[in-house]
C-alpha cells in the first residue's frame, strides 16, 4: 500500500533516477513495516532489507526512523491543503460551494484506507511510541485544520460569517465527521462512496450555515465596506 507522493524527493537537490526509486522503496518499505510490526519494534535494518538498500543509503536518502514516519505522513498531508481551484467566497452561495467542496475533499482524502491505517497505528503505539501520534497531529491533522481556518477567516473578512475562525472550523469539522471516523477506526463502517461523501459535505454545510445566519445589518455593513466600482 503506497502512502508516498510523487512530489517527495530525497534530501539531495540533484538525484539520479536510481536514487529517487530507492527513496520511494524506502518509504514504502517503512510504511509496510510500521503497519505490520508497529513503529516501536520496527528496525531500520528491516526497512533497509525490505527496500533492498544498505543502511548507509537509507540514512543518506531519507534519514532515521522518525524522519521516515514524518515523510510518510507529510506526503499525504500535502493533499489536505485548500485546493487552488476552490471558489473564493464572495457571498453565502459561493461560501456554501466552497465549504461543501472542501468538506468532500477532506472526507475523501482522510477516509483513504492508508490514512485510516496510520491513525490506527498512532492509537496502537500511543504508549510505546507517542511520537507517531504527535507527528500525525502536528503534520496531518493540523494541515486540515489550518485549511478550514483559512476558509473561515476569509468568510469572516467578507462579512459572511461572525465568530472566531478556529472555533468555526472546529464546528464545521464536527458536523462533517460526526461519528464516521470512530466507526472507520473500529472497522464497523465501510468507507463512504463518492455520492455519500458529497451528500455528507452538503448536509454539514447546510447545518453549519443555518447555525450562523447572516443578518440584514451584516449584509449592509459588508456591502458598505466593499470597494465600489468606478462609474
């Protein structure tokens, strides 16, 4: 199961095709070993053996075991940022479109079996290797939280929402996920399909905007503060 992104590169700025292939093999091997044996008990020797490289190559191309873990998580976390094509909210309709689109994007990426497996690993290793959970929270979860805060901050600046962006982001996230993540981690629910994901994101968006209605005076204030076009 591959968790790595094609955008990841070894530490050297200029690498040969062979080094790039070895780098990918190392991260794939690290992920497979972590999932099979646990992070704490997996040795760099086992990873090197799986990747068909020497330990010297392993350290030169990727680094130590913790750096491998961070690389695995970072590659997926990069996909949780706000997509460039996401519509910029300039009214409540485009805000709804942006929230529904990004909500669906988050659910689609985070419910990927490889990501669920990493969450399970972090839980299983919470005592022996708490660095797994810390890396997942700092790199993976914080990326999605920051993206949602960005959307909420833009909406607030445009007069479309009122409140603290971090609190608004947490509230939307709660509506979006409900108990889905717990059910997936426990293996008592199947990953939602594309249609179910889109419906979940739309329902969360509708519920969120109903909790945060915009009043006429807010609309007037936003309209008055908006730059006027020259006649």
